[in-house]
C-alpha cells in the first residue's frame, strides 16, 4: 500500500438504526460516507450539524440495498454529483433505489479514493451481495461492521488490529425473545442472516486483536430489543474496560466527530 497524506483519520455518524444510517470517514481532503438512509434534505441537515456541506462528501459507499442504508443514496448522488460505490448484487437487487451510473465494487478488492484505502468485506446478511468496510489512512485503520447475522473467519481476520471500530450491537437476546416482534421477525433478526446480538459482538472482540483500539462505537442498536446500557455492558465486558468508555451511536443524534491520535 502506497503512503498517503499525513494527518489524523476521523469519523462521525449522522445516525444509526432501523430508521436510517450514514457514517462519515475523513482523512486529508477526502470525506467518505458509508450509506445514506435519509432523504437528501435530512442528510444535508445532519451534515451541517457536523460542519459539512453536501459537496464536501467525496464519495458514498453502500453496504446493501435495505432502505435504511440505501434509501437516500441515488437522490443525494444526483443532486450533488457524488460518486457512488457498491456491489453489482446490491445495485441489481435495489429495485427503484438502484443508483444510476454507480461504480461497481469487487468484494475483497481494495481501492484508494483520495487519501483513504477502502476494503469491501463480505458478510452474511439477508441481502444480495452485502459488504462492510475497512478504511485505512496509511497510519490508522477504522472498521465499520453492521448488518450481519453471524461471525465468519474472514470477518475475524479483516477486523483484527483496528484503531477504531464501529460495531453492531443490535439486540439483547432475551429482550428479542420476549419482545413485541412477531416470531417470523424475531427469527429473521436473530438468525444467521440477521443482526449481531450483544453477545455475538462481544465474542468478536474476544477473537480479534484489540490492543490498538482507541475508539469502540456500539451501532445499529434496536429501539425495541436492546438498550444502550445492555450494549455497553456486553462490549465493555469483552474488553475489560469501564462501560462508559464504549461509545454509542444513536438514531437521532448519531455521533460527533472522533479523531484518532
């Protein structure tokens, strides 16, 4: 990997949850957005909250075709001329949300956009060709990992040794089992193509090298089947740290800028 511009890698979340997702990763002159599950107007409002304008977004990387991740991508891209990267399977299965003129990714094939190298990582989820992402500034690595139903050896390999990690802690297994969802939806969320529970996410932290971790963010937390406290407690237990060291990205406020030292 060729050396890139010196500087600090930083990230923020516009929002995280079943009503819309978007994450920002910035280094040097490059600002990437992972997913855009909000309308272009709402996305612009949330960007302004973080000191950005839509034109500051260099490119959008899409994880999969579910509406809370891809819902605003095409309209934002067409309005502001933002390039979009996603897998062929995601775009083919997106229906009316398909992105015209999208750049098609190849899973596991890294590419460099400006000052950031991006690696698409395959994950098991109930979508056509879903990908999660690892971002590398040449000095630091940030992993974004949500919307997968089980851990795989490849996930363990790719997300080991990160400096920052945005990790799904979707549900507490007992709360899901006893909660208001119909059984079919419970089976989907808790199944191998659904979402990671607090326990599964904690298990992943036990399996990877966390020795360089400066930031851990619990993301995509269910408003019906989890609490911030449950998620923090589980992830902190795996790391052996205080629960308030684990940060939480919420649906409404997202998470403000975090910088890697």
